C-alpha cells in the first residue's frame, strides 16, 4: 500500500458542510491556531474572513493573529486576491474563510469559482467554504466549485444522501458493495469521535487530492488530540 500522506496539500479548496452548530467554525478556528504545529514549514502570512454576521469566533482569530495578519470583511472584493494584498508565496500560506457562503451568494460567485478552480491550485492559497449543505445551490457554478474542491469535511448530513451517492460513484465506481462507502465511513467517524473523545461533534474528512491513493481518501483526525483514523476501501 502506498505510504499515507496525512496532511492535505497547500493550497487547497476545502468545503466544510454541516448544519448550524455542527462544529465547522470551531474546527476551522482550531486548525488555524494549531497551524504552526500541523504545517510547521508553511507559516500563515494572511487570513481573510468574509462573514455575513460577525461572530465572536472571528474576533478571536483576529485577536490571536493580530490586525495586520487577519482581516475581517463583509464583502469579498477582487483586491483581496491581488498579490499585493496576499503577499508573496515565499512568505507562507494565505487563508480565505468564506463563512456561511450560501447567504451572500458566494456559492454562485464567478470570483469564488476562479479561486476554487484555479488560484488555489497554483498558490499557497487555502480557501475554506462553509455551507450548511452540499445541496445549498443548484447552479452550475456551485457544481463546478464542488467538483474542484480537493478537501471535503462532512460535519452533519442535511439532505445529502443523493449527492453522497453521486460522489461515491465518481470516486469509487458503482460496483456492488461500494454504493455506500462514504456514508458508512461518515457513520464510523461519528462513532469513533464518541468512543475516543466522548464528543457529539465529529466529521468525515474526504481527501480527494490527485496525489491521494483511492483507498486512503476517507479519514478523520486532522487536529491535535483527535483520533487519526483511515477508513480503508478494499479492492481499489
């Protein structure tokens, strides 16, 4: 079996999907605060949080990193993605946090589409798109963003069963016995968080980066203290 590369590649487009209160923002907050330990060779050079309603957790991130490094804004503007704003790649990673992306139409934004489908894959730009459901929009733009996201974190399922079956078929084919691999892994991840941490908050991490082996894509445990588990898919 190919050696497991546990950390996601930088840059990345990551979708965090789950109902309100399922732990998406808390997870992302912890990820950024643990960044120096998780990605010691790539420091954060800039954080841009785009919000519809400002939350305490946004302010917590700004206080932690400082005003020069962390910017809060109600609107995503083209200037935010200019090299002068983000800084040179040699200085580290830039983080774009789109909070509740459905409300302000960012799921259907051509600007976000260009980030997810091009800019993130050629720079140390990491775009985190938070939505309450993978079915938050039926537009072609959102479908393109969803297809090009190389990291998916499922915190809860909200009318997702059909789309999970489609994703399952795209990743693992439609052979008998493979129809519900993602759903089964999600249920196991939920049980594992309860077993090892006694936590009702859990997520399945789907790492669909092109460099990740097919039988190593379903996992959980990116943060410190979480159970690091690979849900292997046999026969691939």
